[in-house]
C-alpha cells in the first residue's frame, strides 16, 4: 500500500464526516496520525480506513 499523504495535508474520514477536517501529523507504516477539528488526535490504520485528501478548501 502506498499512502499519498504528507504531514500537513488536510483529510476527511468518509466514515466519520462529523469528525470534521483533519490535518495529517505523522505517517508511520500504515498508521496515520490525524488531528481532527471536532474530535482531536486520532491514529488511523490506513489498511482499514481510507482517508480522503482535500485538495482545495
């Protein structure tokens, strides 16, 4: 699996849109740490949940 994220990228979790927009903090293997505006920091397993990158805000 190749993740197309870099720290600082904005993403959403399509399965939990109420979390709001998140900013990628770090990526270690398949674990993506994201700071979401409504729920704070979450560690996402990219093998299970497919985050969507936001290109234009």
